[in-house]
């Protein structure tokens, strides 16, 4: 299982709507609107890095109001 944090920047005033919609996507385990340089932080999981990439590109980035994402896979060192 691959897990990642996805840091999201949104259009002004869209953070709560984006977090709410992303929270309904299969594979997303948590989606919170936050303050700081990013507007929403998402925790997601998938069976492989390829599936994680498809989740981010095909589903998360398709949500209206997102301007940029940064995916940070979790590593266990």
C-alpha cells in the first residue's frame, strides 16, 4: 500500500468546497482545509505508485477550484 499527503492550492474562497468534494473520492482517507501556503491537505492511499498517480491526476486534480497540487509519498525509513 502506498500512502501520500497531497498539498493543494485553491482559488480564493474555494478551500472548504474543494476539501469537502475530495473527501468523497475513493482512496482519500482524510481531506482538511488549512491555513498557510496550501489551502487543503489530503491523505490518500492506493495499491501502487501508478494507481496513486492516477488518483491524483484523474480524480483529485479534476475537482473544480484547484490551481496546484504537490504529492508527497510517505516513506518508512
